[in-house]
């Protein structure tokens, strides 16, 4: 049977032939690697200052917390400011933060507060990047582009941790933070030279509209109506309003939950690997990153566009099945294999939701919609990790991992209508 133009899968050659995507890819790789180095360096710096393992661990995880606040109150900026400007500002904020951490002589609590404050806008910067992708890569190339960035994130985390350890050993925490600032500066230059300065989607909503705001497609079912974006309502009010509108749309809400829940419980299982495996947990965590990369490569490149959408439900549910094997208390090799299989499925199922998500959200608030999706994943993973840790405390680590697997399967089945392709 002949493949239609809509069904033809994009290729990596087509993807990297787009100069603007090459710029996004390079800057994203620098961001991921730099964030890993920064987290390691900050953790080492706090430990050197305090000798407290607890504060050191808190310093490593503190970068995740701002996603809850930024994703709730600030995401409308992703549609109100030019995307290139937002991404460059994000890199410069990261560079300045690293330099202050390294050389300003701040107290430990001031350093943690600085990281929290600087990270509040991280969901906005990431939303601008993600929302620009479908404009640069139309059709199936967008989904393949998302796959490439996911693979880059997995590889960048491993490479960043390895490089971070080397830089820390060679230069100390301050030198590693300075190196991260340098990576951010390079990324800012790449973005300035390699991306077009396209206007913001919501430009003019606050000024020049005679006080009436901008008309956008309603986020309700079917998106058939129009309504006015709140003019002059402020960033927080607009973010809350659009978040409510997106979550009120059953189609958008279902796709968001489908992107949030299964992968969050999978991450919760990974969070218990350290208490389960102790000092050898790094092997299993590396296997998790390898599984994420392998799954995205396989599903992103080998499956057809409609095939990815058909695979979303079975892959999401299958992600929980290997975790059930932890009831048998597997050793290191078996545990690493089970985690690899789980992340191969759990890290790739969302590729089958991307085309539908782009079609479901109004273009005028696409930046905020992508930001809400990303912030929800980060928040869900943090909450699931905390829940899995609590279960491990009450029962045992191997049982907590197996129960997380049951949760992955259960929420996938509950969300089966949203994880399945829409009727033609």
C-alpha cells in the first residue's frame, strides 16, 4: 500500500538540513550538559562549605522546584515575548547565576535562594524553545525533532555528569561553575546568530489593541469559538487564565495527563534505585538513560507517524511491566536490564501524542501549552519520586519499585482513550 504524504516519516537528513534546527539542537545539548555540571558543582560546593550530605542533596535537586511556581504563574510570557529573545535571556540568566555562585562568596542559603529565583523562569525559556520547534519543522519532522531532543537530553545527562566529574576534579566547584557559564554564553551567541527573530504569538495583546486584547481560538472542546485574551491583566493573571482554559478542554487535559502520569511513576521507580542498589545504582541509572535514548531512536525513526500513535497506549502500559520483576529482588545486572526495558517504552510513548497535542492547542497560546506540558512532567516526576521514597520507607525499596510499575500500568489503562489514536 502506498504511503500518503501525511504518513511519510521524516528523516534525520531532512531534520538536520534545517539550519535553525541545528542551532536549537546545539544550544539544547549545551544546556543539558551545562545543567548537569552546574548541579554537580553546586552540590560539591555546598558540601565543601557545610559537610552536610542532606544540604548537598538538596542543592542537587533544588533546580527542579521552580518548575512548579514558574509553570503555574509565569508561562504566558512564552507567548508574549519573542522566542529568540527569551531563549537568549535564559542563557544569560544561567551564566550570571553560575558566576555569582562561583565568585560572589554567598552563604549556602543565599546560593540556594539564588538558584531558586533564577530557575523560576526556566519553564518559560524551555516553553519558548519547544513551541518554536513545530514552526521550524512542519509535519512529521516535528515529532522526529522531539525524539532527537529527547535522545540528546538522555545522552547529555550522562555526558554532563561524566564531564562534570572531570571538571570538578581539575578545577574545583568554582571552576566548574565558571565553565558552565561559558557554555551558556556560547549557547546565547549561537541562538543570536542562528535563529530568526520571529514575533511573539501574543504580540499586541497588552498594547495597541484599544484595550480590547487579542482574539484567539477558544481552548474549549473543538476550539471552534473565539474569545479575547485578557489585555493588561498581567503575566500571572494571564498565565492562570490560559492554564485554566487548557485544563478545562477535555481533549487537551487528557493529552496533558497522558504525557504526565505514566512517565512520572516510572521516574518514581528510578528514584528508589539508589536505596535499592546502593553504590552500584549508577549502573542502573545509566541503563535508564540508554533505554530512553534507544526507545526514542527506534520509535522516532522506524515507526510511521500513525504507527507511533497506535503504539502510545501499549508502550505506556508496557513501561510498567518490567518493574514488576523487582518483586523478585533482582541483582544488579537484572535490575539494570529491567530498568532499560522500562525506559525504552516509557521514554518513547509520548512521541505518539505530539501531533495530536499540537493540533489540539490554539496557536496563540502554544508556548504556554508546551510549557504547561513540560512543567507538569517535572512536577509529576518530583512528586512521584517523593511518593516512591515514602513507600520505600514504609515497605521496602524493591516493593516500591514494583508498586510504581503497577501505577504506570494502571494510569495508562485509565487514560487509554487519550493514549489511543483519535477515530478518523
